[in-house]
């Protein structure tokens, strides 16, 4: 029933067109799902009029290409913000650096924004590793108290700017784990960054760590906008962003949660989510302790 495709097939059958034709046919299902078909039509020489029509479903390929392009555009936009802030505060440092208070503020902002740049670039490199199937862990013993101290320092200023109460509930003593510290920080940054991003002013975000049983458990709890039940698993897919209209003005690449889950699963753990619309979300990260991992391997 596609007029351009029918016309191309008729032209090929009649011999009027001997060049190969490629057409794209889009179909919108009743539930709103889009299917993209690529049709290739060419004339078959011989006594009988005939044409060869090859139809391929390229929906996933097209969606992946569009998502990847959107990711590159979004990441470029995210890179611009910290670079602009660094340039502005370097200029302020040059002009007013004799004032100790100004100098201290400028250096703090430059340090914070440069770390932010480092995280964005790290995410982009991790995406490339996932695409190539080459993501690997560099495991060594890591002190978790230092990990959470660094995490809190990185997000304290952002939480204050957004007027969000940020709390860390940690046990008196945290174990040292055999992990890839940089990759674990990437996962935690994405979970906490998302929680702050989607929690409105006046809300609360809590990082709760439990060291009991065979695994370390980290809950990132927010009082934000929440996620619809049917989208709670989809948010872990690469380049997926929830369809909630309220996030239209919030920047995001749709890659953070996919990266976080990939990293944690490489460690033998997992990430899950529980959420209610307008009540908030709880993302739970679990990583097995060395003795539990050794028993599982045996």
C-alpha cells in the first residue's frame, strides 16, 4: 500500500528503470511504535517482466543512529558549560586574584568544573568501550570511606545551589573492596548526579550504605519526579530517556544509567530501581564482597 514503493516495483518490472532504487517506508503502529523499513528494488533481466524487492527492518539501526547523534550533541552541550565556567573564573582570577577570598572561590570553582569535565570525558570513553565490547576492569583494593568522601565533596555545592538536602548515611566502618575504583566512582557519580538532576528545589537526596551480608549495598534515595512503572527497566538502556514531559528542559544523554549498570555487573553485582511518580526513586547498587565472589566462582 506504499505508493512510492509500488511505483518503483512497477517501473522495475516493466524495464523502464534498470537502476537499483532504495526507499524508506515508515509505519506508525496504533500504540505509537514506529517501524522503519528499507526497501531495495531492482529489475531482473529475462523474458518475463520481474523485479526483485528486498525489504529490511532497520528500525533498531535507525533509532541507535539517532540516539547516538543526540548523545554526541548533548555531550557537546554539557562540555560547553564547565569550559565556560572555567574560562570565566580564570579571567576573574587574573583580574582580582590579589583578593584571597576571590582567589579561593575561583580556584574551588575551577577545580570542581575540571573534575566535571573529567567525568564527562570518562563517560564518553566508557561509551566507546561498551560499543566496542572492550570495557575491562582494573581491579585493586579501594578504601570505600575515601570513595564516599570524594563523592560528597563533588556534589555538595550542586546540592546547595539547587536547595536540595544531601545526606550520607554510612556505617561506622566501611570495608575495603577489590574493585576498579575509577569505574565504581563513575557508577556512583551517575546515580547521585541523576538523583540531584531530577529532584526539584526543596527536595532531599540520601546516599545510604549498608555493609551487611555477602554484598555491599548502596541506596541512592531521592524525593524527585519519579519514573513510570513501564519505564523503570527501560532507563537502563543506552540512550533511552524517559518520556515524562517534565524532563524536556533537563539536559541528559541517556547513557549514565546504562554505564552504571554495565560497570556494576562487571563487578559481579547489579543495579535496580523502585520508583513512584511524584514521590521519588530509590536506585540500589550491590557489589559482592571478596569472600562472596570467591565462593560464587568456586
